[in-house]
């Protein structure tokens, strides 16, 4: 790092920390002077207390697990469905084109809107949350899988043809590794969407989960707890990203070239 | 025994929507003797790549046929190696792994033997120290050398090269030209070499086929048998070299007039 770059990095860090300090100070002032009702903006210390009781004290332990489980299952289901359909449709051109209008309609459709219907069908348990979560996680992975299988340098296809590669060899040696580079960057978007789907499902109707905590506490007027859950969710999103980044680094260590075109 | 390549009345047109089809190749007749090094020279769009792809069995001809020895080409022949205009290395494989790709796919010999050949060729092309690097970590010239090494690993009887050095500077190109002749001398093989560069064609070849566009066709074929057999840097200063360059250029002027 040159001195200029180092100075820039330090200043950026100052801006980050400064923003937090200013926001918390404003928050404390506004809440402390009762400029805003405590129902809308509880004092920071109340939120810290709620966070401590809920997260560290273990009051929300069950809920955290439920939301995580829904997210992970939804992500996994969406991911596997997207990979399989993406790979199949890459080869079945007629089917892909025929179904394209429906997939496009489903992709652009605000999927959260069907949450109440799913809860009515599937009950208050995990099932409807997993479905929405999977539906949301599906599309970014599906689009990138399709692109990964189809957007291949034609010269590379020629190269494999010139060696008389079988379709199976072409899949294993060219299309799959090519697709990995496309798919991996879509994973963190998909994971964050899976979390969004789980929460949206819980907000609609649930007996457990962080979304349910939000609904309950809002109803009770315990705004501090709601803020604490929101902070927890922000942290969860960051953890999801970190998990995907760790996966990418693992691929990079295992097969440097495979991750070469990733980011 | 290295088989000759016989090209008989090969034509190719491409359908263009809403227009008359493009005639990429008017009937081409050409015989390349077994073990011969033949260059195809011509301006952009004269059908050089099209002809090479037809010979490789990657593109069907609209009419006519290509034979390798007695066999009509209908699909790629495993004894034919190709070097494309771009290096076309798989970006997720190291240089060594790229060179092993033809061994994995065609299994011309045992994996151990294939690895031995790849190692030898990486030494010959000066890429040994880079064998574990990824293609993007190599310069353009090194990538093209890796592509040539890869094509040579299965010990092809016929080598088709489509402007392999066109993206390189003059110095690198000249060095790789000399290297290529050394590599080809390893075992007799028939080479068809496409280029834009007349000097390169004269330096490398036994004969040069001069091509012209609209429609793509083969004009004169220039014989370089009178050039000194010794093809090294000295040849580029030899008067006969300049004579042959002038002769090739004259053939172009006549063809394009
Ligand atoms: N797949 C294709 N579809 C339509 N037209 C094509 C196709 N391939 C080649 N052509 C046309 O055929 C003609 C010859 O193309 P070709 O690529 O063989 O030329 P070339 O001599 O290799 O040119 P260059 O030196 O620029 O590589 C061109 O007019 C080109 O537009
Ligand atoms: Mg070309």
C-alpha cells in the first residue's frame, strides 16, 4: 500500500466509525430529551438491554434457530432446484423456450404476496416459510446456472469437439467448471433472499421465529425488542455473506482456477 | 506414414437472413502432401478459417469433400491437432492440466505416458517453470505456446493452425516461428498454417496458398523449394527470402486486381 492508499483507508474507517457515533449520539439525544415517543424511538440503552436479554440471555434462542432453519432449508431447496432446472433447461432448448414466459412471470412477480395464501394452505409451521424462502432464492441461482452452461466461448466448444469429446466429457470438463464461475457469485444474493423469504413468511403468520418475535413485540409496544431483533437480523445477513465468502475462499484454495473468474 | 490431405471442390456458403447467402468459399482444390508445411495467406474474410474448420471436421462443406489419406472427413479426426487464433486455454486449469486435456479426452496413450509427453513439451516450449500457473498469469505469447504444446501432446499426424501468432509482436512472433519449426521437426507431420503475414509464411512453409475474398477462393500456390533448407534467423536476411516475399506479394496483386 502506498502512503496515499493508507491515508485513504484510514479516512474511510474514520467515516465509518464517525457515522455510527453521530447516529447513536443523535438517537440518544432525541430519545433522552423525549423529542420522540419511546414507542417510536426507544433509548439506545433499552435496545442494548433487550438485545442482551433476548440474544445473550437466550430468550430468543428457539426463534433464532427456527428462522435459521427455515432460511437454510429454503436456500438449499431453492439452490438444488435452480441447479437441476438450470442444467436441464440449458440442454432442453424447446422446453426452456416454451416455459420462459411462465418463469419470467414468476420471476418478476412479487413472491412475498403469496405468503398469506401459503400460510392458509400449509399452516403456521415452517413449511410456508421454506416455500417462500426457496422461491426467492431460486431465481438468481437459476439465471446464473443457465448463463454458466450456455455462455461458453464457442472456440472452447470447438476445441472439445476437435478432440471428439463425448457430451458427458464436454459437460464435466467444460460446462460444469464454466458454470461454477457464474453460480458462486449468485449464492450470497440467494442466501440473503432466503432469509428475507423466511422473515416475510413469519410476519404473515407464525408461532416461532424472529419474524414472529417482531410481530409479538410490536403488538405489545416493546419497540426496544423490535429494534434488537432488527439489529440481530442485520448481523445474520452479514454472517450469511461471510459464509458464502468462506465457501469461495475454500474453492479457491482447492482449485484456484475454478474461482479465477469469481469476482 | 503421414497421410496427405486432398481438398476437392470444397465450397461453403452461409445463410444470411433476408439476404442472399454469403459465399465464404468458392470451389477450392488443393492437395497437401504428407509431411508438407503449407501456409494459407489472404486478407480478412477470404475464408481461411472456414476452410480450416472444414478440414478439421468442425464444419460441414456445402459441396465437395476433404480426404485425409483415403478417409473422407465427416467429423473431427483424433490424429488432427488444432491451434486456434486465440489460445483457448481453459481458465480454471493450470498450464500442465491444459496440456493434459487431450490425453484425458482422447486417451491416445496411458496417463503416465501422456504426462511424460506433456512434461517434455513444456520443457521444449520453455513453459516448464510455469506449468502450475493459470493461463491468466501468462503473457499472450506464453499462452499461445501452451496452446501449441497442448496440440502437440497427443502427437498429431496433422496440425492445423489458425493465425496462432497474429496477436503477438514481431520479435515474439519470429522467435515462436523458429520454435515451431523445431517442434514440428520432432516427428514428420503435415501442417496447414493460416496467417496474414507474408514474411511468416515464407519463413515457415514448403508452399504458400494465396487466397482472395468475395467469394473466398484459392489463387496461386507458390513453391518455396528453392529456399535454403536451413530455416533459422539467417534466412530472414537471405536474398532468396526477399525474392519469395516479392513473388507472393505479386501473386496477391494479380489475384486482387
Ligand atoms: N458462422 C458464420 N455465419 C455467417 N457467415 C460466416 C460464418 N463464418 C464465416 N462467415 C463469413 O464467411 C466469410 C469468411 O470468413 P472466415 O472467418 O473464414 O474468414 P478469414 O479468412 O478467416 O478471416 P480473418 O482473417 O479475419 O480471420 C466472411 O465473409 C464471414 O462473414
Ligand atoms: Mg480467420
